[in-house]
C-alpha cells in the first residue's frame, strides 16, 4: 500500500539524540577555544602533524578532534590536508583580534559546563550550583578572585556585543544627552552607544572592583573623554542621574523584589520623559518559542540565588508598577530583545 502523503511522517528519534548528546559538540568547541586552535590557525593553515605538535595534542585523538571541528563547521581542510579557520571562527575566535568573542566560551568551559552537571540538584532544591553554593552573592564570590573577575567581565562583552551594537543604533538617541549603563561590566554597551552617538555622555555604573577593568577598556577604545565610571552598589546607592538608564543582562540575575527595586531606582534617576532600557533574552509571552531565553533562565537557577528570565509582558508590568507611563518591547538580535519604558 502507498504511504498516505497527507499523514505526518512517523516519529523519529533524531532530534532527541541530537539534543541529548549535544554536549559532545559543545565540549569539542569549548576545548578547541581553551587550546586556542583558532588563534593558532589564524596565523596560517597547518597540517595534522603541525597542529598536533603546536597544540600539544596526543596523536590518538588529534585527527578525530580536528575533523570533528571540520564536520561541525568550525574549520575547513583543503586538498593538501591543511586545516584552516572558517570566516566565522577566523573573525570571532582568534584571540588576537578585537572581534574575539570567545570570552563567554572560556567561561562556559571553566564554570558553566561543570556547574550544569548539577542541574538536577538545582531543579530539586532550587539552590544555585556554582562557587556560591552556600547562598552568598555570586558576584562577591566571583570577584574575590581577580582572574575570574576579568574572565567574567570579558565574557560579558563577548556575549553582549551584538545586542549592544543594536541598542546603539536602533534606539532613537536624538532627544537625549546622557546615559548610565547600570551593571556595565567591561563597558561594552557604553562603548557601543558612545561610538555610534557622538553627542552623548555616558557613565558605566558597577561594583568598585570593576572600575580598573572598565577604564582600561574605555581608554583602549578611545572614548574616555565621554564615558566614565562610577563605582557603587545598586541595592545600596542611588543610580547616577541621566536621561537614559540601561540594564543589560541585569534584571535576570535577581529575584522579583530586587527586579522591581532596580526599576524604581531607574525611575528615580530619570527626568520626566527619560527612558529605561532593559535587555535580556526576553522570553516570548506564550513561553513556547525562545528556547535560549528559557535555558538562560535555568542558567540563572544554577548561577544565582533568586534570578530568573521573564517575558516582555512581565517586564512591562513591572515598569508600569514603577511608574513608567509608556512601555514597549523591541527585538534586538538573536534571542535578545529590549523593553523600553518612558517616564
Ligand atoms: C550579568 S553581568 C551583565 C554585564 C553587562 N551589562 C552585559 O550585559 O554584558 C552583571 C553585572 O552586574 C554587576 N553587579 C552585580 N551586582 C551589582 C551591584 N550590587 N551593584 C552594581 N553592579 C552590580 C556585575 O558586576 C556585572 O558586571
């Protein structure tokens, strides 16, 4: 009998296996970043023997490792057996280029990959599973170690750059003169806004430990005449006054009361007509589509005491409660959207 073409295809295990064993591909890429495969190959293409020697690989796994990276689309191999980067890995994973965005993958490799091994415990207990397991503030714990502090702040720039550039261009900055980026980390959002909008003056606000790393980055990128740092704690100190207050990947770190507190602080810092811009991997209102946003929320379960990601409707509701009169959601790039509130 002919199969009925109108009936759906029979169930296949393919998707289940692909996701279930997805960590194979993920860890292969993370180890490649850790061993600087892409930085090495950005110097020039190399054959198996040369890459094996330069990276200190054991011959047993070397060929499979490199060919797995070829088959995953992160390397190419020519007819002479020489390995080279793809245009994407050449641009984004060569450590010597300013466009390097491997910081987030370095942190994923060192921290998130082992912590996610305890996801089931987090789901059963509701408790974070990182360095701060005892329940203390994740940032205090992380920032006690200068190497981790730097790795975390650089990781933030890597993961946020696309959205930062989109905010710098998509938001209509023409009616505003100043901004404060609250929880600025290395300062990439402040930098991108300043580069795209020469009329603006900006402040990066973050815990005092972050100051030197922010300042190095801002000076190196040539906007120190318009962008400065203010150290403080946004649960204890008022935010500096400005026409626009931004929270990039901040609200999802905190519980509901803390989220609402931050929006009230933004409201206090703004003049009438001023804007708050919140951005995260905002979950779709139906909570069905933005898998990255939902997984990010599980990442907050693993990483923080009370943090969670949220929908655009959730955030608009909190903004309205804080006194913002007009609110809207605008897509940025990939899974990220911004929620804008006008005072
Ligand atoms: C998830 S990172 C986001 C960084 C950056 N906005 C981005 O989107 O890439 C959170 C930032 O909040 C800062 N932060 C944490 N607790 C803070 C506090 N109590 N006061 C001020 N900043 C804080 C951290 O230092 C860190 O830079």
